[in-house]
């Protein structure tokens, strides 16, 4: 797994598709960056996907000011 969870990084969701390994992340957080591994127009999201996206943004907001570089 290229994304190692730590105190400043965490996996929020894993997933599998034809181009990724089973343990690759679908959604992750590194400091104040949100890694959203999906590609689609927001209008194509399901209601559950919309809620998850909004919750992920609200969750990482508490990490405002943290740097992915560790400084």
C-alpha cells in the first residue's frame, strides 16, 4: 500500500476496480488534503456518495493548517 496511515494520514475508504489493487485507497486524508479517488460529475453521485463526500470535507476541515509535507 503506497499510503501508510499515520498520525497525519489515514485511509477513509478502500476499494477495488480493474486498475487498482484491492488494498489501494479510494478516499484518504493526508494532513489537510483529501484524496478522492473517484471520477464523475457531482450530478452523477448517488445520495450516499454526496453525503460521504460532504462528510469527508467536513471531517478534514479540523486539520486546517496542517501540511502534508510534515512541516
